[in-house]
């Protein structure tokens, strides 16, 4: 999962992993590093230092660490010497509870925000893609994030129907870790799994098989070992989490009103989020649903861009009757 920060007039100025390195002496955790520097420590730290993800499946898992992380990025965005508290728009998963929304608002306020608005990630993503969401037409967006996947149909500035599943890029990495352990008796970390996914990962078996060497620890001997892994094996490893993605897309299509469904068949579904960068994910969803799927331009930034545009036009969007 990544944190992207868009500042009005400057564009996206921060894009870093939502990862924090902490030490805990039994009283209160102490923050050591945040973002990219913390991610580089993952799997490489002594026992007293822990690298954590304070956001899991798109919601807060550790309130104190999340608040500290938000404060870090807010200060980095506006400048430590700027004493004006900014107005902040935060995108959150569509299926979050009222308790989870309140936790996000409170964490952002305590981190230095003057006012906090929340917007559902599918709504923000559809705006960021540039879909004509203000019109009475069906627009479908599928957000494949780090902690969850959400599919939604948007019309007249609001979500008509949506479904989410807590399966995302992190779960893709975990599936690769599990597959390599079972097939090769080799233990690898999530950073290695992510590197495999980026280099040779694919949603369907590719026409041209690719290979790469992977280093890890042998489960039997405990010694370092190298194996060769190919793209067909990674497609097999990812089949289970991708089945969950297909199911959530089908669930939304089955609930879409017929008039909007015809629009979606004509326009197709836009894929956003880091998971949209997985090779052939558009092919997989097109084949599985019969609806054309395409990867949006700059899929990683769509939600952040949409949240920024929504903040600028919040009064207009609120006329739809939704405050989320």
C-alpha cells in the first residue's frame, strides 16, 4: 500500500509506502523511519526493530502509528514551518464502517488537519480517471489497491452499486510467498515476492514464458538457496486471489441496472490502483466477465487525483445527496 499526497497547485508531491519502522520498549512505540526508508528495512532489521503496516486492508490497524505517519506526511507536504492547518480529503475503502471512518477523521485531525473530508475510493478513482461521472450514464471502475479491491458503478456523481473484497497487492505478494514455500521448500520475504510479481508476474499464463532467479532460505537445511521461477508458475500462484477479484467484479455487474449495464458494455471498465499494473489483468477480467476492461492512464495516481478534484468541487459533489 502507498500513500499519495496531492497538493492543490503542485500536483502529487509524495508517493511513498505506508510502512513504518518502530522500536518498542514496552511503554510506547518509538518511530524510527517512515515510508520508503522503512520499507527498505523490511525483513532486514534486528529483533528490537519492527517494520509495520499501520493500515491493513485499507483501514487503520494501529491508531498511534497511523496518526504519526499522517503527521509526518502532512508536515512534509505543507512544510514544517507552515502553521496553517490544511483542509484534507482522504480516500477510504467503500465498505468501511462508521467506526473506521471516525478513526480516520480523528487520526487526520490529531495529525494536524484543520478539516477532514472522506471520499470512497471508487468514487475518487472514477473522477481521477476522467470518467463522465456527473452525467446520467454508467461508469464502472475497478480499484485494485494494496489491501483491497473495489468495483463500483458511478452515475450522477454518486455510487449506484459497489462491492469490495479485502484482497489486493499485498495478498498477491503473500500468495507468491506461500507458493514458493510449498513448491520449492524455499522461504522468501514479501519484498522478494513483490519483485517477482513486478518482473515476471501475470494474471494469465503469458505467450512467452519469462524466468528469474530467486534467492531465499531452504526450509529443510536452513541454508541460502537459489531457484529459477517462471511466469507460468506465478500466474498459478496468483490464481486464488485473482478469483476473488473476478468474483467482486461479477457481483457488481449482476446488481447494475440494465440501462447502466448497456453503457458499461459500450464504455468498458477502468482498472486503477497498483494491481492494475499486473500484466494481462485487463485480459483476464475481459474474458471472465465479457465486459471490456482497460488499464487507466497512470493507474497508481487516479485515486489521489480524483480526491484532489473532489475537494476542489466538494460543494457540487455534495448536491448528489452523498457525503461519502
